[in-house]
C-alpha cells in the first residue's frame, strides 16, 4: 500500500485540518505517516515555515493546505501502476 508522508508540527491548526481531510481521501487506498518536524533538526530546517507538507515517493504534492485534485491524481496514478 502506498504511503503518503505529512510533515507537521504539534499545535499547528493548519496541520490538523490537512491531516483530517487527507485521511478521508486516503481511506483504504493508502497509508498516512505523520512526522513531527520538531523531532529532528533536518526536518525542522527543511520544513519549518512550510508545514504542513504532503509528499508521496519524495515528491511534494502540497504545502499549507490540501490540494485535493493533486492527491486524487496521485492516487489515480498509483492505481494505474498497480
């Protein structure tokens, strides 16, 4: 099952909203791994002012808010490959 990565931080309201919306889109089609950027210096440096960030296979799909169309397109592409 594909894995979408979300880089977020604790207490981030935008992150909470994005994760909730993304979980609904991915339900049964992909896994979601959420990473607290403040737990690692390299993540904090990379994503500090950009959170939340959604990635799939190392490609950034969206930042700040959920780009539903891009996530759905990525899911469709995964289905086409599988």
